[in-house]
C-alpha cells in the first residue's frame, strides 16, 4: 500500500511536468484527487489493514494529498500567468508606427451660408435674434394676422403638438416675439429651422429661413429696396439685377416677392430659372399695421418692413446645388466641397 501511494505520487509529479494546458491539468486533478480518483480509491482499502498500520498509511496518504494539491495549484498558477503574458505580448504597442490621422471637421454648408448672411446684415445694422422651433399657434399665425380659418394656413400646414402648439412654419413669429419685448427702433435678423408639410426636389419638411425686420419712425419701401439691393450686391455680386413682384402675405402690406437675375445663366434663360431669367429668393413687404395692434406699437408713429428667405435656396443659388436633399443626406463627399 505504501509503495502504491508513493508510486502514485511520483507518477503524478512526473506527468504534471508534461502537461501543456489548464484543461488537461484540471482533468488530471480530478483523475488523481477527485472523489472517484485514484488516491481516494486506494484509501478505500484502508479498512482492511490493522489499526496501527492504518494510521501510518492514513498519515502518509494525507501528506501526499496535501503535497499533490499544492503542486497542482502552482502548476495552474503557472498556466494562468503564461496566458496573461501572451495577452500582454499581443497588446504590444509599436511606437514607431505612423499615427492614424483624424480628418478635420468643418461647418455644414448651411451653417456657413447662415453665418455669411448674418455677417452681411450685421454690416447693415441688424442684430441677431432667435425664437423657438416649437411655437405657439398665436405667434406663428394668430399675431401675424393669420386667424384660424384663414386660407393662408393651407400653404403652411405643419406638425401640430396640440391645437395651439406647432412646429413653426416660418421665422416670422420672431418678429412678434421681438416687438413684444422691445420698443422701436427694432432692427433684427433671425435665422433658424422651420417646418412644413412639403417635400420634393426643392422643398424639404424641415428647412431654414432667415428673417429680417426693421421698425422705426419713417421706415419706407425705399429702405426695404435699399437694404435688399445692398444685400444682393454684397452676397451675389454687383450688377446682379433684382426685381420686386407684387405678392400677398397676411402680415405685410404691400407685399412683394424679390427675384434676382439667374446666377447660372445671367438672365438669358436656362433650366434653373425655368427659362425666365429670374430666380425668386425671398418674400417681403411693409409690416401690416394690424401687427402693431398685437404688440402695442402706435401705427401712426411707426412703420417698418420685413423679409424672409430660405437659406437652402440661397445656398443652392450661390453654389449651384440642384437638389435640396443633398443638404441633409450627410454624404461627406458632398459636404466636403464647401
Ligand atoms: N414668412 C414668409 C414665408 O415664410 C416670408 C415673409 C417674411 C414674407 C417676412 C414677408 C415678410 O413665406
């Protein structure tokens, strides 16, 4: 029995050295020291021995068990460390490799154009103003002289949060918000996103506008023409003709749409201008005195003009972009160009 125990110990120690991984180590541990393992099986025969022998054999068996267990443990530790070491080597960082370059980001073309427009109008004395995109029906329609049943609402159908809360359809509500909280002179420029139920090659359900408003004593249609002419010359170039076409907006009277000479063909007629030689760029007019009633200005003392233009439209004309959807598709090949 004693010999058997000793040779079990020696064989186990010998084959421990031959093991190459954790899996075979744990299989071997079970085979030798497990509940049905070789050592345990040997010890089952202990009851056949005399009591004195039994205790000597038991003592030896126990020593062997403790010894083997610690050998298994240290072998296991060795395997684990070896694995960690291999992982570390895999993570080795070659500091001599060239770095990965990150491209520089840039402003979206619509933000560039917005900044340029603000710049031009700041030069003409306009101050930046902003308003919320989720707007009250009151500011978006009601106080702009567009009552609930007015047909002008048809052209500006939008997303309703509730009966009185909408996604604004234009930047004109900022006119009312600004006049409500300040006294003339008011000279503001307000860019921002607006929303309409509209989608085709030149219309998007979300787009951007920039609104201008100038209210003071003695502001006239001549001032409107002067400001817009200065803007067109500065932004599109001196010599680009513009014309005022009578139009209608519930919040301006009289109203005019402004066209510029086609920047693609110079006015001789092409596909972009539908062979008219002209491109519509904005809506404008003298502030309808009815609006002053909503903000507490005296219409006998003050007058003013307002205009609103689509920023995408301006960008499309400035850079010759044929499809409005290109602005929102996030295709870097498009966006990189500006
Ligand atoms: N708000 C008008 C629109 O979106 C444009 C406009 C602004 C017209 C200011 C006149 C004065 O169509």
